[in-house]
C-alpha cells in the first residue's frame, strides 16, 4: 500500500508525489501516450551525488522516470537503527524536486515487488555490482510479467549514504 503525502510545502516540485490510487491512473496515462516508463527504487536517505547521477542515467533509459521511495519502517529494516535520518515524506519530496524525476511514490515493503507490479515499467533500473538474475526473485518476476527488462547501473565509487554518515561521525 502506498500512501498519499500530505501538503505543507510551499515550494513547487518537478515531479509529482503519487498516492497508490493515483499511481494506477498515472501509469494508464503514460501507456496511452506511448511513453517508455523507467522505474527505480531506494531509500534515498541523505541525497548525494551518487543518487543524482544514478537517477539521471536511469531517466536517460526512457521518457518518464518513476521512483519508489522506501517507507521509514522498511529503511530501518534494511539499514538498521538510527535510519532513516530523514523521514519518508521529506525523502520523497527531495527526490520529486529533481528535474530528472517525473513521479514518486512511497512504498512500505522491504522489497519493491508490489510497486513494480503496479508500475509495470518497460525498464527497471537498479544500482550495484550484480547481475539482473541476482535481483530479488519477486521483483524480477514482477518486471518480466509486465514485459519489462532490468538494467543494472554502476554506482559512483565512494559515494553512499553510509559513507557520508561515517564521515560525519569522524
């Protein structure tokens, strides 16, 4: 289940923040317009240049980029105590403010399977040093069931939220 983000920001964002219900409608509009949809997901806690480069490269693989942002509970599960540093609404708003991002949704699960089932991207982009076959089986099945492909992008060396936090602690 994806949640609607509350208002409160007086600043315009580049991308739109979608609710679960609006995601389905948004996806139908993209399909009707013949746009190639690219999807990715992540925690995006403490946005850094590695995130920005990754999202820009992902956008280049299609016409619209939708980003799934892990909810706070799933970030704690994935990254441990003390994370996330920034709450899900703030992380989603920051991602939506990037010019390369067209839409953002928050999903509460640890894995992006449900998000991918709803988005049905033509391209699903992940970062890291692994092959698409090493992807979570549910995520891979969701992408393939919709006729999509998986692309893995190299990460920016030395750039990660964990590295930023370690540097701050020194």
